C-alpha cells in the first residue's frame, strides 16, 4: 500500500473515532470510482465522514441539502445574464465539486434526484445544450434517513444500483463514544486536517485498482455467488451482471487498501454486504442477516 | 431453434413412429407423415409456423377421427395413436428449447410403447438405434456447437454409461408375474395347429416358416424318426373334417415304458391355444398342466406368452393297454353312407388279424401310385374314395385321414394325431427349431396287447419327410417358403446364427420372469421373499448412492487443480483435529482462526495460507512455488501427526 494511502487512513481514523471499517469502505468506494450511499440516523457522523475524507484527500467539497423544493438547477448550476458582458454566464452548481455530500437524498423530488444520479453515472452534465465534464476524482456520498419516510421519495431500486456501496454508520462503541464526548470539537479537528494526497495520486490509485489481479478461481467464486442469488428461493430477483462487476471492482479496491495485488475470497466477503444489500430483495423481511446468509451459503470453489 | 436442431427432432419422431405404421390405422400414419413433411418444408423455406386455431382444428379433427375409428379414447391402441399425433402436432408449435425438450421426452415415451407390440431382438436393436438418434438430438440441443460426429459420440457414451444401471435394474427390479398392460400383439396373430383337420389344413401350415417352438435336449437327441411332437388328437369324422369330438369318460392315461427316455426343454412360442407339445409319450412336465386320456398335454391357460418348460418322454412304450369300451367305440365311428369303395376295400382285408390289416393298408399306400404333394387336387363328397382310388395325390393329412378311415372301416380302433414332426438342428445354439412347416398328421391304432400304436402312412409314401424333412420329400418345392427349400449354405448359416441369437434373447432377456429372477437371486442366498425385497431395495439404493457420489466427486475433482487439492487435503487434516473449515471460509480467515486456536501451528498455517493465496489468486503462476506449497502442505500434515 502506498504510504500516502496509509496516512490518509491514519488521519481519518484519528478524526472519526471507532469507525475504521466505514472509513475503509468509503475509501474503497472512492478508489473503485463508485459512489457511496450511507443510510443511517442523523448524528452518527455521516457528514463528518464526508468532510474528513475530502479534507484528508484534498478534494473540493460541496454539500447539497436535499429538500422537497430542490430543483435540478440548484445542483447543476444555472446560466445568468450578466449585464456587463451582455452575455449569459454559467454559474456552476455544487455538482462541479470533487466530493459532494448529498444529504438526505430521499427528501428531494425524483426530478432533482435524477439530476444528481445522471451526473454520477455519466461523470458529466449537460446544461442548456452544453455538455460539461465533471472534475476528475468525482465522488458522491449520499445519505438517506431510513426512518421518517413520510413525505420522502425513496430511491427506486434502479437508482440504488447507481451506488457502488451502501453502508451504515452505526453507533460508536462505548470507548469511541467516550473519546467523542470528552474530546475537542470535531469541527476544530476537521479544520486542522491537512491533505495527505494529491489529486493526481488519487487518480493513479484509481487506475491501479483496475490492475489488481483477479484469478479464474476468484471469478468462479463470484459467479457462484451470483448463481446462488438467482437460483435461491430466498430472493425475489438475483444479482445482475452489473452487480457482479460492482462486486469485483469493490473487491479490487479493498485488496489495494489491504495492500495486496490480487483479490482473495475474503475481500469479496467483506465488501459483499455493502455492495449487494441494496441490490437484493428477500422474500422475507430480514435484510440484516441477508448478506451473511448469502456468504455462508456459497462455498468457495 | 435452428434448422439442424429441428431436423434431428424430425428424424427422431419419424424413427419413433415408423414401427407403429404396421398396426395403427393408415390415416394416422398418413397424417403424421403429412405433418412431418409440412414441418420440414416450413423449416426449409423459413415460413412461419401455422396459426394456433389451425392446429386446434387439426387436433380436434384427428381426435374425432380416433373416436370414429376406435369408438373410445382409452386403451393401448388409442393411447399410442394419441401420443403419436400429439408428438407430431407439437412439432408444429416448436418454438422454444423447452418445447424441444418436451418433444424429446415424448419421443422416449412413445419409443417404449413399441414393446407393447413386439419384443423381438430386432425390435430391441431398432429401438436402441432410435434412442441413439433421440439422445443425439438432445445433446445437440444442449451443446449447439458440436459437429455431428462428436455429438453421436457423446450420445453413445451416455448410452454406454447407462448400461450398468440398466443391468442392475434388469436383474434386481421386482418382476410382476404376468403382463402389466396387455400383451404384445404377436401373441395373438400367430398361426398354428388347429383342433380340426380337413384336407389342405396342414398343407397350408407348411407354407409358414414361423417358429412353433425350440427344443434343446439334455443328452443325446433321439432319432429324427422318433421326433413326433404330439398335438391335438382327433376322433370324430363327418366325411370332410376331423374334430376332437366330445370326450367320453375314458381310462386314465397309463403307459408302460419299454426303453429309452429323453429329457428336453421346450420354449414354446405363443399360439393362444392350450396344447403344450411333448414327444410321444410324455411322462412329466415342469409347468402346471393336465394329461388327457389321449395323451395330450393341456395347460390351464391359453399359451399367450412365450413359455418355457422341461419335459421327459418315453420314446418306446405301450399306451393304454386297457382301453375303455366307450373310447374304443368312439374310435370306430364313421359316417354311415359315404365312401362305399373305401369301406369295400377295408372289408376285403378283414379276413386277416389286426396286424395284418395294418400291414396291408400300409402296403396299399406303398404299392399303389400315391404321390406326396402340397398341391393336391380337390376332393368331392366321397373324399376318401376320391383320394384312395382316383387322385392319389395328397399331403400328410390326406394319408392320415384315409388310413384312419380304412382302419375304422376294418373295425380296428384308430384316431388321427396332429402335431409336429422333426425340426431343424441349429448347431450354433445346439437346439432344434420346429417350425409351422414341420406340422404333421399321423394315425394311431389300438391293437390288443400293444395298446395305441403310432402308424405314420406318410412315412410309407415319402420316407424322406420323416427322416429328412419336408423339402426333401417334396419334388415340387416351389410352393414352400424360401427358407424351407434349399437356400444357399451361407444364407442358411446366417439364419441359424440369427435364430440362435434370438433364442438367447428369448431365454435370457424376455424369459427373465419373476420365477427366474427368484431362482437367480437364490443363488446369492436371497431365498426369503421379504429379505429378498429388503436386500434388493437396499442394494439398489446403495448402488445408486455410490454411483451418485462417484459422479459428484468426479464433477468436483475436475474443478480442482493440484494446488487446491493440496489445500483441501490440508483442511481435511485440520478438520480431523477438530478445526474444520467452513465451506465458505476463505484461506486467510481460516488460517487466522487456526492460528488463534493453535498458536503452535500459527506460523506454519499462515505461511501455507499465504502461499496458497498467492498461487490460487495471485497474478504470477510459478510451478516451483506450487510444488513447494504442495510439499509443505503434505509435510505439515505429517509433522503434525508425529
């Protein structure tokens, strides 16, 4: 593992207490050029995670609070007539930042949601007939509040698929919480964070993820997992080939973070909950143990 | 669904339904052929399949055709017809692979129905060929990329692999005594001896070379001239036809053997009558049967399946030395008014004793210009007179009938016996084939002090008939079936070879009934019926389970490379020491768990896991690293065992 990546993790861990796994998941998501959906209650550190990551990685950060009256233009930007030059000048929206926190994405109307999701997918936006590329590390962290669904527009399954991973923050453990409560204000800590990595290096790491080796034996394993979800009676639909690709790229990124140049089954198993939990629906309502059951059901070939 | 798939299926269906053309209404076969041709044309031209309503119309029309033809929708014939029509109609809506699979299974099912009509060796061979075609199109369906030859090979290998299981099922599967669902048609349609005899009736049989039964003798076979297979005995004569008449209360059959006995086993083809044929005069028989007053053996049920029995006969004997008056009276009955010249002739001999009368009658046949032929001229009302004095041309029934007539006219009790005489020796199977063309009729007279004595007037006129067979006795053999004449030697050999093979098939495959199965399994000590069933079930289950296990292992083995095999072996070793690897547990996770549980092994197992991970999941493959890993993995087990 590159030294700077190590530093990134170390610094992030010092700022976000007791969430090393979540930090790594977010990082893996970023390295695999995916986007992250965090689903949890307010106040468990979703925003902090985004801010810490952007500071540590030296990425431009923008935050969009999704509300029911949010318009696509509020995300993408708008052309305004300027009297001085007698021209329309484009004022880029928050989407043109390198890291975007889309807070409570399910509060906005589908129209606003799709503006964000299309940008995520295409890595570019077309506004008023002009196609504008988005900056090159481009990473969206969207958050969703699982409770209080009244008056929300939950993302449809097809849109959930746009997120490489979906994770939950969870409450900090007692020790971490103690540190949180007794320590300095988080905002101060975040303000003090220094970038540990250049954008160019991040892009190079993203390239490197693609080079991580995947052996035929591992492909067998991934295929066995996909096949199981399709043949098992537990799931309403099996995983799509795109989900298979997502599994592989996330596992590659995880292997890189773990300092290896080849993916092993353990990588797949560890990222599997994050990658498949929002793509699979069970017949029964027990989403939490779902992915663990899936892992246990598929033997490693 | 590509064209080649379709042509394979078309061929399968065609081969499956072809044998049924023989016994189903012609319009069914015609309709099937039309549908097949139509489907081939559609495939060839690329035109769309017919509309649903049209198929419905065809289906309903053929259904009413069946109703009109058979008056029912149940039964064997109707079932087979329906299946055939549905299979061909299914072709017309063949769109998906699922349809094709349904068709393949349907073909297999229709194929089996062939056995309801014929179970001969030839049928079995044909069905095997058909099955190969079906399996080949099945293989093609699953692996579209394979060329015809490898496809055939795969199908053949599949069939070969099925042989062990087939054999086990054949030997062990409980047999149902008696047929399950009706008999092959060939049990009924056979010609054979009748229980009446009129001029020309035996001669007609001589034209058929169908097998009547096959005999193998234990020990030396008797002389050919002694091979008289007794069938129906005829007592009553109405001037034209001989019939068995109504049996009177006779004396129970009794005989004293005076010489040779012979033992033999007979495999009787079904003839749908009660007679079981045995050499004169039968002593014992291995199937339940009754010996009548006149030494016929009658089975309880008509013989409508191939029947095998052992029998013992005495070749020289005195039969019924004491005969009841009623029987003797019966053996003297003649129509009163007919045939005055024959009566006159018999009366002229009467001066002598009975023996001399018999001799004179035989001498009459010998010295007068009698002629043995299959095509005798027709006889008038006084048939005996016409034959004895005018036409003097006849087949064995003429001679037997006229001889018995003369004897009765001379007050010597006599009766006609029909049956078979002789047979063809098959050196390839060491048995005799008795055909319908060996059908014969002879006479028996009752002489004081000797009982019933066999007299064969045919032997006097044409001794070759008895000594060498029909074709030797007839000068004009053109009317005989080809094979009963003198075919080229190689053809004869071929036919005997084939018959020997068919005989084996009958004996070992078709004849393997519940009794034989029981006898066979008894050899392995499975006498008790309940135990037998338990053993059979258990054995069969075990074999199937072992086979399945073997197949599964085989399947998994192919997935494993040497590295993985060594790793799995290592895991099994650890499992035996109480640390089994869960199937979904990755190598690293497992090594970590083992290291925690057995700190002493930590270094070794982590080293091995690292090597395994590098070899199995790593980018660089290295044979030396592989052999090193395998060596260490093996050593790990050994050092641990110490």
